[in-house]
């Protein structure tokens, strides 16, 4: 099949929703949906600490349970691809966050994390600001970061 710029369906799916992994996803697409599905939006397939993939540990590899980037590329040979790259999500188990806890402002990844003390005037949001934030918990979204130098700060987390 050659990619066509026509008005076919863009399927949104997890890597393991139409089979156990990306290879089985490709087989299902080729077998059952070849004429209907022109593109696939694959939800997070990176190794993750939680949230069904939305808490990635790294963006540099596909979770081995799902396959590899070669499997993603194989799906893309015949279909348009889209996938989530959540620059505002990262796992507390990631090398980026661990490095941030170790080196704080000297970490190459420090700009990935919003520290309350640096972002909010006075070091914290007002109750009015907290009320304006869409959140799953009644308080402002944060975790307490415990840095290697013995200091602590609240870090934005949803």
C-alpha cells in the first residue's frame, strides 16, 4: 500500500489495544483495517512509571513490552503516524528527574521542572490561582522535591 493523502480514518490507539504490542497492531491494521485506516495516532509507547504511558521515564526508546522504533517505523511505511510526545510529563523515576534532584539548578534538565519558589511570587500560588487550575486533587498540583543538598521545594506535578 502507498500512503495516500485522502480522507481516511485516523485511528487512535495504545500500542497494546489491538494486540499485545506494535507488531500485532500492524498485523491487525493490515488484516482488518487496511482500506479504512490511513493513519494511526499511537498513544504513549515510551517506558513509563505510571498513567498508562503518560509518565515517561525516557523518550529515547519504545517500551520493550511494545517493541521498538523499528516497529513504529513499519506501521509508518503504509500509514501516517502521530504520537504523543508529552514535554510537560515526565516520571519521577526518570534519569532527568533523578539528575535534577542530585544537581538542582546545575542539572542539564532543571528547566524541565517548574519549582514553586522560582515560578510563583511569594513561592506559592494564591488560593484564587489554585481554584483556577484544572486539577484532580483539591490542592495545588505539586510534589515535594528533596534535593541532595538537603533543601526542599515544591515542584509542579499533575
